[in-house]
C-alpha cells in the first residue's frame, strides 16, 4: 500500500541526516505524543516511532506530511532554514547544557569548515569568519597579505566553531584559545598547498598561512532531555 496521493513511480528519497531526531524534538516541543503525531499525519504510531529512531531515509511524501503535522517545513526538518540568524524561536523546556570533554571538542573541530577568529585590532576587537582545517594539532587558516586575519600573527586570539539545530532548539560550540603564528615551514606549506586546504571561499590571492597553537580547548552542547525509549517496532506507514 502506498501513501495517499503517491503515484506508482519510485519516490525520491531525502537523506534524513538527523531528521528522526528533529521530528522527535519538534514533536516534544509541541507536547505531542507519537499517537498525536500519527493521527495528524495519517500514519501508524509504530511508523512514527520508526522514523524517529531507526529510519535511514524517508521519501519526500512522508517528509512533507510530517512537516505539515508538526507545523514546520520539510527544509527545517532536513536542517535548513531561511537566511536569517538562528535562534529566534523560544527555548525548549528543560534544556540540557553539558560541557564537552576536550577529546570530543577535537572530534568536532576535525572535519574543518568555517569558523570565526576573534582578535584585537587598532580600532577594537573584531570577529571574522575563515575557512579552516586542523593540521598537526593546530587550527590553520589561509588569508591575504595585509588582511585583518593575517594581522593576528603573534597575538593571542580565540577561534570558535558551532552548529545550531533550529528545529531542536539545540546545538554545540567549541572554543580554541591560543597564540596565532604565521606558518613559515616550507614542508608544512607545501603539504597544505598540495591539498589546497583550507581553500578560502573568498578567493583571490591568499598566500599567508596562519596557525593557532591552542592553549585551551573547551566546548558546550545544549540539547533536549533524552527521549523516551521506543514504543514498539516499525509498522506500515499508513494508519
């Protein structure tokens, strides 16, 4: 049996990522039981439980129906959102705030990406986004000669990365404190150049490599309380 309105073609799949977690979190924020959500979405309660705890993928019809039942959008459930700062919604009830051990902080830093470097300038403190990677236990970013990020060399700085999950009113942040130094070792530069990594999104001539040797690495995470254990095995999606 197929979802109502679904044609015979194979439905497009949307990789859920943390979609099950977002569905459960949104449901809890609204004060709904799995039965309530199942009734709203026209699905079996067991299938809602399956999506929340076990699904590796859901089709777009299921995603759309769940979003409508939860008063949100499919994009939000997939972790996206409009181009506005996150965190405008009200906080979750009874959020859990925890310190991250240093090992976990490094694990979250390890993939690289975009972070923010905070430094002092003649006109005052500034915070700037930079593309970064981790190289030999050091945060490394690439910038241009004479740029503000380049002026950090020789100074104490802070570097921060984070992730915000708007649907779950949660996320995490990691803060690295240390001294910024210009990377002058030819072997290290050759290796970084060979990898083209980090590759600044801003483009242009960027031949200055800055490393942040950490003196302290700390992090925090905020999340919803642990959800109740599963209420049963997966069932057919239709109620």
